[in-house]
């Protein structure tokens, strides 16, 4: 990397300066090299940078074009521009000290006139990415295919009413799996970008869901065939772009996977803003996935409580992240997953420096949440309270209920002859909220 021209000449590698630092270009909580429980913070948190937002996002919105102009976005040949853009991206990954990155096929390489041409472009860029990964040590957290931008996918990809479009999407994912494998991707994500419907007047819901399942089974078979060992992840989202998406939330995703015999092959990539769009908290979605051993990875971002769409903002809400981190740590962590910043700059944030501020804020918030969650777990107050709250199931007839020995008849007999009326016990929510506040704010 040293020999290449710098794309962020005024910004040095971000250093950890500790909580007292006032330097806006330093970490205050994320100390990538700090060893905790025999592992560096970088290895615990496995931060990833989303190529689409940070290197393809221009700030455009439905009311106007892009506002963000990057100096490397110039030149006539789109493949050459894509290579220079990628040099800039890897310089950023290194300077922000993120160990991973994530991409869609069409983010990194321009789409050609035919699928064959698109694949040729992708091959050239993937070769470049491979050499940059080698030179910098930055690894691929996950790859995915963009099956939602091109007009051919306007009515969905795997759930399109036209088998021709299904076939095209299959061919595209086949290639995306190959390149993700080539780059050593640790996971592969399926986000059903337009896998849903606008109106049931023109939709056969059952057939579309069957087709989506067939598509995912083909992906499982192909991964096996090429020896791709990465974890498959489903990323639920309730709406946007379609009015109703099939993988609405984690619970409906679990039902879908089980219905079609796919549950052994997938885990969940949970995105904060998708959780809130579904009417859940971020922590709720993590708990639902973890309860079934299906917690895979996180798309780290945030919505705006006043807006009903996917605003993809950087999350600096330490309380929300600490609660999420508690559930993640209790579940034993994310395994091959990580925290991918699926988040973008606001439209008026046009400086290259803003990209650094945004990620520093997100990384610091997660790092602080990680530390707070660890100290909350070490203190054990919540664990003791909850264990005690369910203690009646640890022995006697409670244990019989959990082990399947109790019946309606045996329990009726107990209540009539021995137990009588249950004694109400406080849930102590306010006490627990104060306990949390003490951990968060002292
Ligand atoms: C969109 C999704 C998307 C996926 C990858 O809302 O978050 O960015 O993460 O296709
Ligand atoms: Ni996402
Ligand atoms: Ni999203």
C-alpha cells in the first residue's frame, strides 16, 4: 500500500487515545490491539465496512442527486475507475482499523451489457481485491449479490413471476458465491431486496415463497459443490423496497427456514434499523435468533424514531448497543459474523473526513457497549435476578413441567390439594432500570 498514491493524504491511521481525548480523529474506546480474555478487541468486535454506502453512496435521495463527490471518481473506463476506488477503500479500511469489509457484486464492479461481460468485469476487480486484501491484511466478512437495483428485478429476483428472471438471479448468485469464496469470505448474505409484493391482486404468495426456498436450496447445493465453507445468512427486513417482504423479521425467517428444511444451513444477519422497522427492538431480534442458535452477524446502524424508513445512520446510542451486546455475549458471540457498518453519511456530510468521524463514532459506541456489557455480566446482578425469577422451574413440579413429566391432570391435582393460589411477585422493572443506569452512567 505504501507505494500507492494516498487518497486520504491529510488523515493518518486512527489512533486510540483513551476516553479523555478531545481529538475528533482518534478512538476513545476502541483500542483494536487491547487484549481482553486472550483476544484483541479487533478480534472480538470484527468490524466491517460496507462498500456500498461508504464507497458507492453519493448522498442521492428521491428529491435530488448526489452531493458527495470523491476525487477518485474520474476517468472514462469504469473498470479502471473501480480499481482506483478500491485502492481508496482499502486505504480507508486500514486507516480506520477495520479488519473486514463487505460488498455486493455490483458495488465493486460495473455491470456490463450482458451477464458474461458483468462477470468479466467482476473477475478483474476481484483479482484486484485479492491483492489488496493480501497487501493490507483486511479480510472479507461477507459477500452478496445485488438482486434489486437493475430494472429486471423490479418484481423480485427469486420471487419474480417470470422464471427467466429467476434463472438470471440464480446465475448471478452462482458467480457471487464463487467470488466470495475466491476472496475468503467468512459468510454470504441473502437480503431479499425485492422478495416480497406490492399487491396481492397480482401475486401468488405461496408460489413465490416456494420459489424463494427452491432458490436457497440451489445456493446451498452450489456452495457444497464448490466447497464454499462460509456461513449463509438471511437478513430480515419487513418492508422497503417492497411493501411487504417475505423475510419480515427473525421470527418469520425462522418459520420460513423450518418450513422448507433450510434451518441447518442459515443463520441471521440482524440489522438494527430493520428490527425497528418491524416494530421490534434491536435486542429483541438478537434474542429471538440466539434462542434458536441462529445468531449470525450484525448490520450495525440505526434508524430515526421519527422516520419510517431505512435511514441507515451510524449508531451512537450506547444504551441500545449495551443491551444488544449483553444478548450477543450471553449467546456466546457472533462466531464467524461481525459488526458491519451498514450505515451512510447524511446528504450534507460531503467531506472525506466525515467518513472517518462517522465510523469512529460507531466503532467507539460499540467498543464502549462491549466493555459495559462485559462489566454488567461480571457483576452478575441481572443474571442473578432473572435466575431467581424462574427458580420455581428448577426443582419439583416446575422441573417436571420443563422436562415434560407434568400433565394438566397432575398439575390440577397439585393446585387443588397442595398449592392453592399463587403469590404475586414484583417484576421490579424500575429497580432493574436503575441498576442498568448505574452501570451506564455511574
Ligand atoms: C438494505 C440492506 C442491504 C443488505 C445487503 O436495507 O440492509 O444493505 O445489508 O444487501
Ligand atoms: Ni443490511
Ligand atoms: Ni438496511
